C-alpha cells in the first residue's frame, strides 16, 4: 500500500506541474480564440482559418516541414550507414561533428546560415537569403544528426547474417538492401522522420531569423499575430492548427517507437563491418554532406565573427560583447550570458527532478490493461511539450499566470519553468531506456537481501541510472540555454537571455550589429557545445535513445 | 554429361591476423551429402561461409563443375547457406520466406513451388503464418524449405539443429536427410555431433 502511494506521488507531482504550467496556459489561450465580448463564438476562428493568408501559411508550414523531413531522411540514411554500420579510423570524430548542429540553439543555426547566404556572405551570389530553400537547408542541417543517430543505432545492431541469407538465396546487394535491410530499419526511419517532421513543423528561431518577412509558418505567424497584430483569436486559431500537426506526428512517433523497442529487444550486440571499396560512393556522399551542410555554415559563422570593419581579421566584434556600444541592447552580451546560465541551471534542476520521476513511473510495465493504457497516455502527455509551439506556451503563460493566486508575470521564474517544460520530453526520452533496462530481478535480489524500497532506490536504481542522468542534465541545460520560442515572450528587456540578444542584434540593420550578432552566436554555440560534450563524456557513449 | 560437382582447392581464410582456415580441400559429387565434423573453433562454419562467398579467400580456389567461382559474388553462385539460427526474415510470413529465392518465377509457378516445399518439410498449411508463431523446430523446417526452393547446386547447412533439444535433433537429422535426398541436392552439413553426422551424411569429413 505504501508502495502504491509512492508510485502515485511520483506520477502526480509531474502531472500537476504539466497541468498548471502547460495544459492550463495552452487551453486558456485556445479558449480565448473562441470568445468575444458577447461570449462563446466560432466566428473568429472560422474567419482566421478561411482567410487566404492563413491558408498560405499552413500550406507553407506543411511544405517546408515535408521537404525538411524528406531531405534529412534521404541524406541521413547513407550517413547512418557510414557513421554507425561501418568501422574506420576517425569515425568517432565524424560522429561528434555531426552531433554539433543538433545541440546548437536554433538562433545560432539561423545566424550561421545568414552569415553564409546574405549579400556579403561567401554564398551570397546564390541569392538564397530569405528563401524557402535556405530555411529547408537549415532544417536539414539541424535534423541530419537525429536521423543519423536514430537509424544508425539500429543499423549497427542488425544481424548481418540476415542479409547474407538473402544473398545466398540469390538476391543482389540492391535487392537485399531493399527487401531485407530497409524493412528492418523501417521503425527507426519512421521514428526519426516523425520527430524531424515535428521539429520542422514547429521550427521557430530558424524561420524567424532566415525567413525574414517573406516566409511565415504557423509558429512565426502565432508570434506575429500576438506581438504585432495583437490578434488573440487569430493566434488561438493557429494554435489549434499547430496542436493538430503536433498530436498527429507525436502519435505516429509513439507508435513507431514502440515497434522499434520491440525490434531492438532481440538484438543486443553491435555488429559493424570494415570499410570496403564498394562503400566508396556512400562514404563520398556522407563526407560531402558533412562538409557542405555542416562544416561550411559553422566555419563561415566563426570566420566572419572575426572579420572587422574594413575586411581584416580582429577581435572587434568580441570586444563589442562587453561594451554594447551600438546601443541596440539594454545590457551587454556578457550580462545576457550570465542571465542565461542562471536561468539554465534552474531549468535544468527542475527538468531533471520532474523527468526522473516521470521516467520512473513510465518504466513500469503494469499487468492490467488499464495500467498499460495509463502508461501509454502518460508517455504521450509528457511528450506534448516537445512539439507544442513554444511560442504558445510562452504566450499562454503571459495571459494565465498574471492574476492572483499565481501572479508570476513580472517574475523571471517563468522563464526557467517554460524552459524546463520544453526540456522535459528530452530528459524523459534520455532517462527512460536506462530505467527500462534495469532487470527487475536486481531489485528482487536486493529485496531478498533485506533492502527496503527506499534502499533499493538508492543502491540499485540510482547508481544504474546515474550516467544517463548526467546526459539528461546536459540535454536540459543545453536546451534551456538555446530556448528561444517561449523565452522571446517571457524575457524582460532588462534581463534578456543570450538567444534573445542574438536575435535582437541580427534583426537590426548595420554591419556592426551583424558582427556583434555573429560573435554572440559563436559564444552561445561554444557554451552549449561545451555543456553537451561534458554531459556526453559523463553519460558514456551513445546512451541516448529517442 | 555428368557434372563434376564442387571442388574446394587448398583454401585459406583469415580473420584479422588469425588464420582460421588453413589449406582446406574437399570434393563433393552431385547429389552427395557430406558431414563436416569438428569441435567448435575448428573453422568449419568459416569454410561454409567461404564456399558461399561470404568470406574472401587469402589462398586457394573454389570451382563448380570445373569452372572457377572464387570471384563470383554470393548471389550468383547458387550455393545456399542455411544458418544455425535459420535467419528467417521476420517481416515476411512463412510463404514469403520460402518464396524469397524464387522471386523471378511467375506467380502461379512460384506458389506451387512454395506449397510443394512446405509439404516436403511437413508444414503444408503454414504459408500464411508469421515467423514469430513458429517453434524452434518449425523455424528450421521453414529455413530448409526456403534454402531448397531455388534448387541450389550445393546446400550448405551450418549446425542447423544445434539450438534444438536432443530428442528433436535426433528425429530431425534423419528427416533432413530424407528431404535433401528427395530433392537430389548436394549438401555439406556442418556439425560437432557425431551421431548427427552419421544420421545425415553419406560420408563424414573430420576437421582437427
């Protein structure tokens, strides 16, 4: 009985947090869309959804997300093969390079592509600045490693003898790939693709920085309608559209993830193969993708951050970080970094505590059907913040947490809370596989040796999950450092975070602002990447599973 | 004209720096069943994989009917390898597995062949079953049917019964001999079990 209480408590606490800081704000915002002075109405929503502008925005969001997903997947497959199935010298370094974009804040990604594509950039002659092509390229840059890692993790565990069996039965290498390898990889491909679609459809920072005024997605449109047009009902209508997008892809992701866990259960050992001459084309494609798509934008960002007025190299842009000479900001960039770090630590602690509890509950496999259904529902519920427009969360906070008993509007604690919400799904996804992998017999053995439930928790569960906690902490901290959607609503002018400052700088005219923006983006990238690499080192290799 | 069968000529295979197979030779007449008997680690599985074209040779050659096939890719050799654990394709049903190697045949012929082979291995009505619903012995019967379907020149069996319990093993060994005989296929049967080797093969080759 006492045990059951602990379970319920472990589940109730995060649920209460989710309800108060996620469901309530989001539903309030949506509800507001169905109200006018006289009461409940569908007019405003109907009007918004029927307008040509909304239709165009929805179509553009969908097109960009589909293109981003298709290209990430097509390019990610050879990458997964080369970086995970094969084995060669320097592979670890390549894997690390590929991971960089995924942990970079979206604002940094946007700024990196701007530095590459704008009129003064090395690829400026392509005329891609502010085009859908640029946005799709940045989406692929961002999500390539997600496909590579997810598909690669499964690919490295596929039994090569299955393909060999097909080959001795007369199948050509191509037929064996299509009829044996692809179906075996399908769950991982599906899982990765649905997550990539989710990230692309809810991309905010990238679109805002790269799209300018020419490209609008549902996400940026919600922002535009609320901050510029002050049209809440339109924003609410768009939030509903976004909800549909997100729920659909989350449902899909959860179905395929389930299948992947089943598929993975039968194969435990990694089987990699030596590089052969027949692998040359795939290796070439992968190196080209890593070079052009990953290294060139990053290199350009770093290089141009050192370019000073007059065209030479120097540290002027970095000197500006401390002085705020241009007057575009109310605080210096270093001060903003301090804000970011403090807020990030709070968000990280909050996300870890909640995520640990959630993973603890979700790792159970109840015997009853009702119990299993509850677990599935909980699983989906805590994935929701992953895709719900962070903008919606931020704006929802502003309109719901602004009156007693909970008036937090003027308090900075809203920012870490919002960021913890955004990081929570990642934390849960990182912790859950480790929780699930603990053999229940270990706990039973401890119990027969006289350990109480709390002692089992402290001596069995905690040590075995410790490494993944380190990794999850890194994810949470890095996510929080780079979070832009919700923070752009909640951040106060006198205490901006680093991404907010970067966006303000890049969206203002002037070469000096642009240069400072690049330097600030580099600082943000370096801090985030450092946090992630420390966490990865603590967490051991390839422990994270989606 | 009578075929000369399989000739394995002084082959050697290396894993890294280890010489796992060193100067191995063998001849196999058409229709003959040979058992390759040896303790684990004697390289007998590697010999089968080399014959199938799954391991590159560092020395020696392999020929079928007097024609060198050493550099012919696996799928063109017509030597089918039946794996220790069957390696059935989990996303295909029983019939889909058996039909895999005969996909170039027209539909009706293919279906007839599948039905004929499933009957041969004693699983006549199993075509629509998923692989996951099979017992260990049934799975190996399906794997045998799948291996025999493309009418291999040589059937290579890598300890096909080692994962089954002793009683079933004894019974199936004799049955496998009958089934291979019924198709008149040449076969090399790798095992570490002397009685199994005697039950299946016309001739036993000992490996040190």
